[in-house]
């Protein structure tokens, strides 16, 4: 939150940092630990909610956000 607030007037910097973090974040979302995946999903949701230009960063990897049959209900709620 501090990073986003401090760079609120530099949207291009925010998008560049999100592009760099995209790979590790997607890896953590696919982790076998549901608690870790939930935490990362909530943070990704908060980052995307900051502006429409951030949605495009994860657009190509939309399949990572599909609900799987074995996902716990709290993860499904965040993914939807």
C-alpha cells in the first residue's frame, strides 16, 4: 500500500513493477498451500483495484484465476 500511495502520480512505474512481480505472484497463486494462495490473491485484487491500467498486466494469464474444483470456498470467492 505504501508503494502504491507513494507512486500514485507515476502510473507507468506502478505498471512496470507489476510486470516484474507478475511471475512470482502467479507462481505463489498456484502453490499447494491454500492460505498462501489466498493471501496473494487478496493482494493481487487490491493492486488491480487501484486502476484500470493494472488489469492488463494479468490479462494474458487469466486462466490462473479460474476456479478449480478442489479450491477451498474462500479462494473461489476471491477468484470470482
